[in-house]
C-alpha cells in the first residue's frame, strides 16, 4: 500500500460518519444493527494491537533485535490469526454477493480500502518478519519504521471507521 493511498484512506474513513445511511426507524431495525455490529467487530479484529507485531516492529525500528521470548509470544499468534483476519476482511468488502444497504457506496468503498490496506500491510509484515525472525536473520530498521508508519495510519483509519459506525448505531454498548 502506497503511503499516499494510506493518507487518502484515512481521509475517507473520517468521512464515513457522514456516509452511513440511516433512514427513519432504522436505528431500531435489528438486521441493520446486526450488519453494522458485524462491520465493527471486523474492524476491531483487523486492528494492529500495540502488543502484537507492532511491538516487534518498533523494537527493530529502534535498531534493536527482539528476544526469542518476545518473538515466540507474538509471531505464532499473528500467523495463527490469518484465517480469522481473512474472514474479517471478506466481511468488510461489501461487493461479495450482496450490497450492504446500511451504507452508501462511498462508505462501502472506504471499508473495502481498509480491507485491502490491512491485507497489504499484513502481507508486508509477514514477509519482513516471518523468515527473518524465525531464522535470526537481520531485519532492516528502515523497513520496520516504514511498516510502523503504515500500520499507524491504517490503525487510525480503522479507529475512525469504527467510531463512525458506533455513532451510527446510536450506542457504544457493543
């Protein structure tokens, strides 16, 4: 994912609150609330936790090397989460077999771009960390720093989209 497209994605996520379509009486529509809640859950699942691979990347970006304990604590969980992340990304891409009537087309595009951004960044993280940390090979601090920046921007876009959807549901009780 290019850095400029991450910035565009962040701007698009901030607009999401104005784009989610809520018609009169829709806040009490259980199906609508379930669809929005599933999107919120998916966004939360794809968020890069500070305790996950982000912590490893920050260590490397600082010019250090993570300990074996740090690697074993984070990397297997990151890799094992792949099927769950893929399912979440699939739910965020509203083009699959149905059109999400709870959201405008532009809002759907923002969620799809978040999905693609997560997939791209996740792939870069796997490429950089898996072979290197598994076989104790050197990892470029510059590459790690670039990924930390991309993850930070993507996380902000996810936070903005999640917040917008929570507001549209009319509740924070999820």
